């Protein structure tokens, strides 16, 4: 008995082979071949023929055409329990089982780009990757529905050029709100007239008007990514938060610990831009910080900390900078008003003894910590690895750090229905 | 005769030493010390005293206080002609003389972050780096004025928490419009109420209202960066364009050469978001592409190229993929309607023979080429180096690629007075 037939043959011969499949009672077909809706008249005729043969897909279910395949990852590439990956671009050798499911209407995103991500972010695991192409029959709806029921999936990352069934999509997204530890992120291609032109020649998708897309996104409450990079990074952020069991922040009251006043000012602007706010520190925290800051530069009452003055005071008094840093770190993480911490770290050989990275990476509280790291490449890579292993994401830029935190707050509001 | 006195002493003793400097006819003072306007009452009194002693800065000019110093780079770190760099953060050992001048109201940006950039972007040279702190006397105005006259400077990157003299700032920016190969980029800190609070505690700057800042930026026509990363990347883009003598694009008619339909659709949306457009290809280019595309997937008339079908055709016909790629590349660069090319490259060992990177990096036309590269790390690094050496910037994400091109068009419009 055959579960799935995978089609690698030219478009014109597909109908006749499909007939054979139906006779043999094959349950599903995955059509990799392109040359359907995206090429116009000829392709549309082929599609009609397939609808007829399959009795409107009741005799056999179809994924594709014009797609790159489906993958479920059951193990890591370096363990015995190998998963499988389909890609025309090469052999996937750095994958890891994780809690992210991908549904994409672009083969390359499922193949090439994903391969790139897995190499560069070895701690981000994938559970499923589904390239759905033209969605002749099965679409994002079926996969979404399946992943919502699958407890091994926490994050669903979608790239869509069109919505197969907007009403059902909204319904599924709304359902997600009441499922703990489940988040959907959407990158919608074809938002603009130029994008619509492009998607028509890609998957043959007649993209919706931008007004309709806006309405779908608003009603569904889905987390929207504006580009590929954000889609991935948002997925990584949620993946790590869910894996580590940290609480989603409710209000967006954060602390920024920086080694630079300028970076502090820029952060403040970005924090406001993304709808967050600095927490007002508790009296206890403030008193503790006051001891560590020099008289000529007292700390703020709001949780923007420029560490430099504390370091100068420590150096002047011959106190261990690591000790000072650790006390500050603990005080901020223990402050009940602080929901999350952005930590800017300048990594250099000269400063390595300033931080206890091992302790910092453990973070035993339920607060979320995001790192922004600059400095010497090799050291940055080493410390990044340590933090990532402990599900603390490290970001290459300040704006990414803050943007990623803001979507956690958005999802938290989704979950409690604000 | 002493040109410059550099102050590393506590704030309280500065007035008396300044008196001595004036007696000795020292021309300038650079005050690294903090503890002035940013700490309130005490600091403001100290400032008043200095104004009195220096006869309102007529007896000696002052840079700072609360700054990290001035640097002019005359050579590269690996040549005999050493420049100098002041930083409390470490020794600058990877610097290179270039065409960028930095003016910043944050020490760390001048020190730590810059050090990071120089290590990570060895092809981006710096000419001057000036940390101006509280701007008690000399401000962005004097430095800007000086750099506009200096022919070794093409790009001026500014981080400001306040404008010392908005009217004069606007005037200097407007003057820049008529100077060829000169561009000013501004990151303004303290745009929001939260940012203003932060900058008050940093450089003691009473930041302007956001309405005023908007008006200053609009009137000056300066290129605005929204964060540190963009400030640097924009500077790098202009630096490379000016160094290589390429023309700034007038209309923003671009071509995207991608290996993925999905990336093409997302690019199209971003291209529209940033006010650019796909060029309509000339008949000659279109005919050439038609030969290289398979019948089942003809090329677009607008310059969005998904390369995949051409590669499939080449493979089917046993034609050299590199030959096909090179023909497409030349046709697009030679098309009179195309002002710039975004090239998405997926670098993998399997695909390396697809591209002639040596020839591509030379780009003998006056068109601007921006690269977006994903793939295997080591190969990406190697090819990035090659392109950067030839003043072709490589970007880590699609949105950065397109955003950076859009500011070239903005500056081009500034120059011709649109």
C-alpha cells in the first residue's frame, strides 16, 4: 500500500500518472513540477484536468504543484535518529529537531534559506518544513490545523503569497490564542502592487488587495513579519522563550543595561517606537544601585542603566568589577517591576573579567533576557554560543533586540485577549 | 608652543588648570572629564566658571567636556604611516584610512562600537572620528564646516543628542547639496520623550521637541538613520559608491536577480516600500533573456529575474550555467533602463561553478551593484571580501540591501534639488 506518490515528471504527463495512482489507491500526491497557474492558460487547463480526474481532490489529496516537499525532523543530524530533508540545493547536514514548523509558498525559503539558517543558528531546531507551492488542493489551512494539534510544535512560521481561505485562516489564528505555548508568525508576500505582480509570476497567486490583507491580519491577531529575516528571528525568539518556559511579558516594562550613554539614548527612542517602556525600579533596587554608582553620576529611577560610571567607581576603589556587575544584574532581574532585560555587552579581551557569563546565561528567574553583543568576533561567537544554548537569544543590532521583545508583548496581549 | 591640552582630571580642578593654559597661550583644550551639565546644578556652575575664565571661549577653544577625543587617520594600521586613535576601550589595531568622518555625541560610539566595525568591515576606512560630548564650546557645526572643506572626506556620519545651532546646521546641509561626492548622514538621539529623558542624563542635552527635529531634518535634506546599524551601513554604502566613482541612481529603477521566486516577491514588496521600482527592460535585454529562459517559464518584462528556470534549462541542454549567468549579468548591467542591480547569491560548494565572481566583482559599468548573500559561512566570507575590495557592498539581509539603495536615490534627488 502506497501512502504518497512524489511527482518529478513534466507537467503534461501528470494527469495520466495521477489516474494510475487513483487506481492503485494511493492516498496522496506531492507534485514538485511547476508549469501550472503561474504560466497562464496552458497551466490552468492542466489544473482543470486534475480537478476532474481526482473528483475535486476527493479521490487523492494533492500537495503542490510547484513546491519542494514536506519534511518532518525526528532527530538531530548528529544523532542516530535521522530525519529527512528534501532540497534540491544540497544535503541538509546541520539540522536539529526543535519546536518550529514552517509552511511556505516558496521552495527556496524551504530549501536554500533554511539550510543557511540551520548552519548559522545551530541552536534553532525545526520540527516540520512544508513547501506548499500553488496550493491546488491542500493549503496553509490543513497544515496549520495539524500543527495546532501537534504538541511538539510551539511556533508556526508562515510565508504566504495568497490566502486560500481567509475566513478559516482567521478562525485558526483566533483558536491559537487559547492554546498555551503556541504562536503563529506570518510573512505575507504580495502586499504591494509590485509584489502582487511578482507573486503572479511566481506561484500564480492572485494576491489579495492590501486592504483585505490588512483586515485579515488585524482580525487574526497573527504576529506579522515584514521580511524573511524577521520571520526567522521572530520564530527563534518565541522558540527559545517557550523552550525555556519563561513568561511572556504583559506590559513591556523593560530594563536596558548598557555600557554607553549614547546607546542608552538610542535604545530609549527605539523602546518607545516599539511601544515598550522603561520599568520604574523598586526602591530596593534603586538603593542598591545608588551604592554602586559614583556620587557624580547617580543612577536613574527608571531602568536605563549606563554601567560605565559603576565601573569607574569600582576601578577607583579597587573593587571587583565582576562583583559589581553581578550585583546589578541580580538586582534588576529580581525587581518585580522589570519584565525583561536588554543587555548590551561589549566583548573584548580587556573586559572579559567584568562579566560572569556562566552565571548570566543561567538566569534562574522567569524574566526574559535578550542580549546585544558587539566586540571581538571570536569572543562574541563563543559567548553567543553559551547564551543560545541556555535559550537566551543574542542579536546583532539594537533595533532587532527591541523589535523582537515587542512581539512577545503583542503575543501576550493576544493570549489574554486584549 | 602647545596646541592642545587634554584634560583627564576631576571636574572640580579644571577651571584652575584652564587658567594656567590660557596664561601659557595654549590654543585648545579637550576635556574628557564628565560631571557637567549631565549631573545638574554642580556641573552647570562649573560650566559658568569656565565660560568666565575663557571669556566665553575667546581665549581658548574647548572640545567636550564628557567626550572621548579626536582622531585623524593618516594611514592604515598595517602600513608605516600610523594614525592615532584615542579610546579607553583598547588599542585600535585594525583601522584603515578612508573617506568617512564621524562626529558623535557618545564616547562609546566613537570608541567601542567603532572598534567593532573596523574589525568586522576591514574595507571601510575612517578619516576622522570626533567625540564632542556636551559641546560646551565647539559643536557639530565647527566639525561639519571643516569636513565640508576637506576633500579627503566624502561621507560625514553624525550622532547627535541635540542641535547646537539648528539654523546653521540646516545651512551647512544645504551647502552640501552643491558639493559633489559629499553626503551627511544623521542619527538623532532623543526623538521621543523617553529618548529625551535618557539624553538628559547622558550628555545633559535638552533635546528638541520631535516636531522641531522633524522640521530640521526635512529642511536640511540630510539622510536620516534610525539606529546605529543603519548609520554605519549608510556611511559604508556612500563611502563605496564615492570611492568607486559610480553614479548615484536618479530614479530608483532597479533590477533584482534572485535564485528564488519567493525572495523575488518579498523584494518587490520591499522595493515598493522604499520608493523604488523595477526597471522595464529594453527590448534587446528582453530578447536575450527569452533565449535563456525555458518555454514553460518566460522572463518578466520588468527587471525581476528568477534565475532558477534558466539554470534548469541550462542543465537540461548541457550548457554551462556560468556562461548563462554571465550573459544575464552583462545584459542587465548594460540595459540603459537599469540604474542598479540587487543580486541575491546562494553560496554553496555545489553552486560555486555557477558564478564567475572575479568578473562580477569588477563591474566595469557605472551601474551600482548591491549583493545579498546567503549560504555556507566560509564561502560567504571569502566572496564578500572579494566584492568589498571592489567597493561592492554585501548585505546580510534583503531589507538592508534595498533600504541602502533607497538612500542613494534620496541623496541623488538632494543633489539635483528635487
